[in-house]
């Protein structure tokens, strides 16, 4: 890419701005370091109405960095490079970005003087290799770094016929965040037209990803200005919706229009349109109905109780319960008749019902849940395979029971079982 024109003050963006974030450092390509800076920057950029379309991690290779820089500037109007501004041989961001832009580096002696002063104030002698931190890409504005020795750089101009902003930021999070807030945020606000991004998360319980998409795709495809992402988890589908407009009210109204159509299609499979978890929703409904809940868990081993009590204030509606793995404790703690277990087996519809009714009675709760199943990886039989789980929900008007067969490993089966139980409570209270 070659710079066609220069001067930071010659132009103002008039179109939607997309961004790419390039994290630099071979350590980020190991299991021992994680890029958290891009999460912070994405949040800040979204507040300005800027969408992040790519995130890239590149090791400390000049050739690979130069290639990644050129690709990033071909894809996005705003490119942010993080890291690689230190004094060592493997700090190559300045050189790579300059090469990709076809611009020279110049050494800023005022930066050298400031570095020497900084070291002297601490009683240290500055090593010669620190001088490279004073290398500035031609035409760049230097962004002072009050928390470190590596200043940032801001480059704005027209490259290959397109207006671009390029930022070079230090890698340490405390340096990057402070520098971005103090130096970059005001510049971006002044240069980029006001846009607002609205987001919504629609959560769907106990529906398969393909089944869900088959029903909602014809709807969200009509909203080309809304970015829709589908994420599938254990027993939960999330529809992440995002759009931008000149005002937050306009963006939110557009999302509301889509959400209304999606909820009309999915009906009671949708349990949240504001990001709340299933256990939060169950808590809301229990409090609204002035109802209480108790649980008797076998294969989930307390996971259901843990999820319920992870919500603050759950003591207002959750009375407690028991983890009853052995047959003896099923009888002692949840009043399951021993002959019932002997007749039908611990993993059975009859025992699940007895667990729910017994724990409800023992705890004097409005509702009782009983769960029994085979979580694996061993213990399954042809008649009762791994993944078979019975869920029962007992209330004053009777008991309902659901049989499910979940796939996956032990953890996934246990999570699915707890999800199914929570969803049964939600649907009952609706």
C-alpha cells in the first residue's frame, strides 16, 4: 500500500467505519499468554459505532507482520496494532507497518531525550537499543505513553484511494488502556461520524441449532442491516443481533422489530431477550409466583442446586434439597420407597417422580424436582444407555416427567440434564 495524501486534518469519515485489531507477539501463540487487549478495544470501538471485522494474532516475524499489516489495511478503515513497540530485536511493529505503507522511519530525538530523562530519574543507564523506541513512521503523530517507554503512533491519510487510520499501541494492558483513553479516544470521536451500535441476545432453551436456524433464518435474512450470529451451547441457542444507526434509539428500534418476529416464531422456546441466564429467569418466575423450589439430584450431583444458588437472592425461593446417589439415601432423604427402586431401577421414570414428590414434601416446597440418569462414561446398558435421564417436576396439581437421551461426555450430559430441569420449571411457571 502506498500513501497518496497526508495530513491528519484534511478529511472526516462519512461512511461506516470497520476496524481490524492486530495483536503482535509470539507469546500470544502459546498456551501461556492470552490476548485480552482486543476485548477492551472492541468494547470501546463499539461505543463509537465502529465494528471490529477481524482480529489477528501474529508472531514476531518481520515478513509475517508486514504481510498481516498490508492485509489488515486492505480490509478495514481503522487498523490497530498492539505490541511489538519495545526495544528488543523481536519488537518489529514499527518496521513492519512502515514497510507495508511504503513509508520511511525517522528517529525522533525529542523522544530519545525524554527516554534518557526517564531512565536518569530512576537512576538507570539507558541501553542503546532503547533508541529504536524513538523511531517514528513518516507523517505519524506521536502518542505519549505516561506509563511506559514505548510511545504510540497515530497515522491518518489516504492509502490506495481509501481513507485510513492506523494506530500503534503498546502491548502491556495498563499502558494500552491509559494511552487509548487519553490519546486515541478523543481523536477518534472527533474524526469519525457519530454512529451507535445496538445489540441484543436472544436465548432459546432445549432446541437444536439446525432446527432453530431453519425456523429463524427466513426471518433474519430479511434484515440485511442486522448482523446475526448463532451460538450453540449445551441445551441453549443464542442469537446475537447487532446493528448500527445514527442514534441508539433508531438502532434499538430496528432490533426490536426483528426480535418481535423471532419471538413470534419461536414462542416459548425463547426464555430471554436481554441476556439473562435460564437460572435467572427461573428465579424471576418463582418470585413472581411467590413459589419455592427444592431438588433431589442423582446423576447431576448437585449441579442443579449450584446453578440455582449462583444467583444472588436465591434463598428467597430455593429451599434446598439433597444429592442422593445411593439407593439408601434416595429412600432416607427423599422418601423413595425401596421396593420402587428394586422394581424399576434407580434410573427410571417412577423413581424420578418419587424423588420430586418426596423432596417437595420433605422441604415443604411449592415445587420439587427429581433427576436420575446415567451420566457415564460407564454404567450404561442396552436398556438404559449412557445419556438417559429422567426429570420430574412435582407441584400441588400433580407431577410431570420427561425422558431425555443426551449425547456427549459426562460433563455435557450433566449440564444438559440441569438445563432440562430448569426449563421444565420455567415452562410450568409461565
